[in-house]
C-alpha cells in the first residue's frame, strides 16, 4: 500500500511532503536472540530515501526485527539502524 505523509521540522519551521510504500513480502520464520517466530516480512521505501525491512510477529504483538537504511539524500542524512527482540517475559 502507498500513503502520503508530511514531516514537519518545528525547529527549522519547514515541512516536507513524501510518499511511503509498504509491501508484505512473506510470512516466514525469523530467528532473533529472543527465539524463532513466525513473522510478516514487510518492506518499506519512501520518496525521501528510506528503505527498511521489518518482521512483525502476531505471537509477540510487535516487531521482532528491523533493518533500515537512509540514503545521503534523506533530510536526516545517511544512516542505518538494526534492532531485534532480545528477550520477552515467559508466557503463562
């Protein structure tokens, strides 16, 4: 799916319009430090130069892994981020 957004930088008093695109690519096992979970693999890109892949697990009710990258043309500059679920409370 595609959605239009507006990002406002209040400190600089500027606004930027951009378009985000999401695509569910798979329902697969993903292994992180907290274990192995069935998760939806969702790819995101936008017109500002952001790309990310996120794994959402219905079992945990949240994201278990995220891998993202911003291009040099992104307003925040180039960068990457990686995160994963490392632990969770024991289920009764």
